[in-house]
């Protein structure tokens, strides 16, 4: 039983009609941006070694906010990993804006054409929070997603990236930032527990924060520049976020050891 979730639900339920009205207004005012183009690519460092990577997830993995995946999270992550690991990265994106963990399992996994891969990166959580999915449902859906990937790719290493920074979205009202942001944090804690039950499955637990990224990477931008539409990352944010995730991956001895088997 998740006490924080129960207490949050008690506070949130009376506010649902107001949240619904605010959500409709946000949906009407935020521009609908397309998903990025070019779902596959090859990041070369002129090495004889190659890692085959796929990324799976919701709108951030789908590259909403940039024109191509080369400019988005996956392309930037592949470039960073190629440089740091001194190996080529053959990558492909399987993602859809608006999808939850359950929809990814049901509607995306069967579309994966690769017979063999070395590495999976997953970005989820925002849409599960927007749909007010419970920690129990989230846990069930994520576990089934991992198990389905295991059936398809055996012991391939899986990395879940950070949960989305809902509380920083400029387009959202204070109420939605508070309620959905807190639920995202609860789902993140649940994910931290989930990955412990699986071998070769990892989760980058550090909270994504524009202010934190700007300070750590010494960026000459303002927090509002982190977003393309008030919700989705800008090109700069995708690239810095990818750099941060690549640091997490390459500084983890466990993950690096897993990846060595694919090189």
C-alpha cells in the first residue's frame, strides 16, 4: 500500500473537475507538434565494433519538439555513447506520443523487427501519470513490458531514463504541476523498486530539472528555453538530457559490463 498515493488521492479527487477544465484549456492552447522523422540511424566513430540499440517510449522518445531523431534524444544519446564507448551505435526508435507502458507493450513491441539487439533504452511515465494510473497498475504494466522484452531479447540490458519533469512544464497550471508532478514522483519510486526484481535492468533515478541541467552543464540559457512548446523538450534539452543519461550509463560498471557482451 502506497501511503503517499492514498493521501494524494484524497487531496486530488475533489479537484478533478477543475483539473479537467484546466487540462482542456492546456490542450487547446499548446501547439500540437509532430513526432521527429528518421527513426533509425548510425553513429559512427570509425570503429570495427558496433552496438545495436533501440529506444522505446512516449513523446520524448518519439522526438516531439525537434524535426529529426538525430536532433532528439535518441540521436544525441547514440552520439554520446559512441564517443564515450569508442564503438559505433546502430540505433532505431520505437515510440509514440501519448502512449502508456501498457500501450507500448500492446501496440509497439510487435512492430520491432530486429531479431537481435544489444541494448534497450526506455522513456515512460508521463502519460501513465496523466491518466492517473495507480502505482499498482504502473508496476503491473512495467513488469509485463520488461517480461515481454525478455521473451523477445533474453537478457539484453534495459535502461529506464528519468521520469519527466512535470513540475517544470511552463504550459501547466500550478494545480496540475502539483498533482501530476507528485504522481510522477510516486511512479518513479515504484519503478526504482521494480528494476530491483530483474537482472540487467536499470533506472536513472536522478530527477530531471532544467535548473539542475543548466547549472551542471554550464548552459547559457534560461529555464523556459528548455521547452519547445511549454511541455516537450527543446533541441538543446534533448541533447543535454542525452549527455546526462550517457554519463549515467558509461559511469555504471554494471551497465558497461553488460554492454561489453554486445560489442
